[in-house]
C-alpha cells in the first residue's frame, strides 16, 4: 500500500501571525490574486498531482509527500491554467485538459528540482531539508525520473502533438541550461549574454512553455500564442534574476534555502559578474580566489556581501529583472482588457518585488 499524499485545497502555504490567522507575505499580492482567481482550477490540478504521485513502490509517494509538504508557489501550473483561460478555454463540456497539462508542467518542474538539488548538493529546499538530504541522492534522481515519466504519460493521453512538442522541447532546454550552468561555474570570463542564456535554459524556457501550452489548449490564434510565450519567457527571466539577487540579499528564514549557496558553489550569476566588473583590482583578486580557484575561508561570504553592496550589484540585477518584467507586461497588450489580464500583469510585477 502506497503512502497517501495530500495538499491543502489551495495548494499554497501561508504563514501565521501568532493569532492563528493566515497572513500573505509582503509582495505576494499579485501572485495571490492570480491563485485566488484560479482557485477552482488549481484545486483540480492538485488532485491530479496527488493522484499521479501515487505508486505501489512506497518510497515514491513518501518522497513525493515530502515535496508537497515543502509547499511552493506552483507558479508554472498557474501560468498554464491562466493562459488557457485568457484564451477562452471553456470547461462547461466537462473537459479539463488545462488541468492535466498544468499538472504535467509541475511534474517536469519538480523532477528538475530533485535532480538539481543532487547536482548542487543542496541541503535545503523551501526552508526544509531537501529530498536528497533525507532520502539520498539515488532516491532523488530516480523519483525525478518517475515524475518525468508521469509527465510523458499525461502528454500521451492528451494526444496533442503541439503541446507535446512544446513541453518536450522545454524539457530538453532545461537540461541544456543546467549543463550550461555547470560549464560556466567558477568561470569569471562568462559574459552577461552567456549568463542570460543559462537562466533562459534553466528557468525561463519552462515558464514560456507553460504559457504557450495553455494558449494551445485555449485554441489561441498564432499571435496570442506567441504573445503568451513571450510573456512567460520574460517573466521567467525576471524571476530567475531575482532569485540570483536574493542569494546575496535575503534573510535565510525568508529565502527558504541557505543564503550564499550560489557563492559556495562558485556559480557565476549577475550579482557576481556586476561586482567583478565594477569593483577594484583588489576586489577582482578576491573574486578570482573565491569563485575561480574555489579557495573560500571563514568570513569570505561576508566579504562578498560587502563587495556586492559597494558596487550596487543587487541594484544592477534587479534593474535588469524589471526590464524583463516590463516586457512581460507589454506582451499582454494584445489581449482585451480583463481581470485575468490584470492579474497576469500583476504577477510580472510580483516577480521583481518578492522576498523569496
């Protein structure tokens, strides 16, 4: 008998203010509005996720239950649901294709998280011990493979070659993005353009695919489909840029992972590139030692944070993120005015104002 996996009805996590009242974290209003608007669809999606995570092999639902307990925004499946609805998808005939494909998107995302945490040797995920820290690397990789296989089953049952092509291509691009990141690790000669290619591959490609797949389900025009793909791509770029900034700017309890993980792993992100470019020669010697040579000592993270602050590397990164968020909002101009359009615009704004 497998271990049961369950979710809250909304699929979202909230904090408590001490009085037992749920509190929305600052900066999350845009995303919360989208989640509230699509609550019924998301509940259906969560039920699919729970059902498809079950297995007669006990370790699979055990590890899956751990992932569910860690919470998460479920932004990618929300984007699929929103894109389908924005393009007029109608569920009155009882069809819930958008829900199934949204679950598929979440499985692809979760599988990559499992694999990434193994590659990065991460110990925390969303404030809890990562799956690999609890269950081991082998189990994490294999359950990630299981979730990829589940996503293929959903795509096969949906039988849309368009949707299958979009999400299979995105899956390949995700893997390419992670390999690209590995090849740029510890390399300060990485250009900003190469860095942007990495974050498109590892993050933005799935955002774009989630939106475009929803548009296909909603029988969008070619122009609408492209607009939503562009929206998702730019939203994903903004989202990852902020993630990279938060690694040097957030409180660990808020961030949900160890602050400085990217630093310790020698990842070359825009905050590091900006601090390296705008710093003194003494600063560059420091960055070469800690990033390229991987010679890190006690106090080096604090020294890195000082250099990041002195060169306004976080401000530079967030400004670039806002540029992408603005492009995401602009891509929605093609659509007629609606509450859902406004919520998607607000979600783009949320991507650069969030705390985690």
